[in-house]
């Protein structure tokens, strides 16, 4: 029922962790209530969450000792809308996509010192469309744009990424 779905979405915040020892009846471990994470990466006992409803913001939250959570860092920046996050293989850089309706782009942050996180690079947007999901593996960043397909960036030097490949798709509306 649409009203039920709206209530669930309105109540959605942060993240919810479950103990899946008994998958038939999982136990709730913790509900982290603010901010709402639209998409996140989990690695080394931390969640890197894109807080899309808070503009340009992503949070790093320690979750290695659930149910205890600890906010490690909150990063804000102007004119963004943080959708997704991905980490470099060495976990020293966080890649963040900004889902903006007509010119979404991606950014790179040096997170090696969580008390002094700085943006070190940005990836250009594609006119008329927005970036959505992101993944990083073996120094290659994969970004999916709604109407512009997939773009691959060589991030051997995360502070100077290079576009190396595009795969354009057609966005079909009915």
C-alpha cells in the first residue's frame, strides 16, 4: 500500500544493523538515526555514508563494536548532494558522487587524517545528466550516470584522475 511505503521511507534514517546468526529471526543490533545515508561503503569497521538529504555531506562512522557507534568525521562541502561513496584500495581516499539533477559529478577526498579531511580532486559532470553509483577496484573508479552510461577513471594518482573509457547507453522513457 502506498501510504505504508511512505511511512517506512519517512522513518528511514542513517542505517540499521542486524545480527543474522538466525536469519529467520534476525536481532536488531543498532539503529543509527541521523543522518539518512542514501548509499554507503563499509570497510575496516567503518561506514562511509553519503548523506544526500544534507547537501554536500558524508560521514564516517565506526561500527566495529556494535551496538556502539562513534562518528569519526563529518565532511561537508558546498553545492553537493552526496549520493554514494567508495574507497581507494588502501582506504586513504574516499570517492563521493553528487547526484544533482542536471550536472552531477564526483569528488575525491584524502581521508588519511580524519581530523583534517580535504578534497583533492573532482571529476567533471556530464551535461544534462547526473552521476549515480560508484565503485573502485585496482585504482580504477567506475561511475554510472543516468543518461550517459559508465565512465572509467584511472586513479593510480587519486589527486589527478584520468578518464580512460566511456560506455554510453541510451536512457529510455515511456
